């Protein structure tokens, strides 16, 4: 594993480094950054990131949002002295949340869990078949961003292409809920794992699209997203 630590407090970084040196899991390298700006300038990609929230300049929440634009796979573990940030951490797909001073057993657990989830993610996602106007296609569920009903047509937005097909959005909603999809709006069914961030009533997807979140469904949808992330990340918070 490649691990990064981003914290403007030297003692906190040193404490994490000492713990990671005792880690029984295989660690290829551990890099330390003193600011969000420095981390974002790096071209290195990591498997696991221990990220302080309350930093000078760009804070940890904004750093994670910018990082997600180029890397959606890195496991982000927030390390902070403040407990009230837990809710915000969900919005950027945080893997875990540790309070300072960090405890050795909890840090090592994050490394072990991150390694296990990386191995699980390397397994191919389920593949589904769809009848579209372009013909019959097969897609991995992980490669689907969302479905949108437009008149009598459903637009399927996927990695690398979009497709048109006939059908009812309600039927798709039921079909896809077991694969980590949910509806933020009556016209959409979205892949919860492809959501980069939610601000107000806008949903920002990993492919750069912005989708609407209906006011009526906002609370239940955010709760659904929170449960999905907690289950995916092993209830790391």
C-alpha cells in the first residue's frame, strides 16, 4: 500500500509515522505533506490518506473535494481534534474518522480495513444487460453513473458513453436498488458510489455532471447515501 499523511502539525504527523512503522501490513511507502495545497500539487496516487481537517490554507474538507476530482479510489481517513466534522466527512466519501490524539489500534485497523476493501474493489462489479436504441449492451454496475427519464426515453449515462432506451424509471429504481442505486429526484436513479459531493440541492457526480436533489426527497436520500457509505466502509466512523 501507498500511504500519505497530510497535517500541518508536525507532532501529529510524527505520531502517525511511528505507528505506521509498526504496522504488520505491507506498506510500500509513506509520504508526509504539511498542507492541502502541497498534497494537491503531488502527482502521486495513494491507497490510503490520513488527512487533518483543521489546517491553515485549504482545510481538509476542501482538500478532499478537490482530490476527488482526480482520484475517487483513495481511502480518506480524517484525523482531527474536533468531533463535529463527522457529518461533513460523508460528503466526500471518507473511509474513516479518528480523533486526536490517535490510538495505535485504531490507526492500524484503518490500514487493515483499507487493504481488505482495496482487494474487494479489485473484483469486477456485477454485469447487467440493457436493451437500448444502439442495441443490446452489457455494463458493469460500477460503470453506470445514473439513469434519467426524458419524455418516453431513459438516458443511461455510463463510463465512456450514453445510451437511450425505453422503460419506466420506477421499474429501474426497483431493479437497481440492490446494486447501490437510489433516487434523489423522480426523474433520476443514481449510482451512490459515483456521487462526488452534495451541495444544497445539487448532486455533483464523478463524471462532472450535476443532478438535481428534490427538496421533498433530500432528507431520505442523504440518509440512504450515509447508510451506503457506512456499509461500504465498514462503519469506520
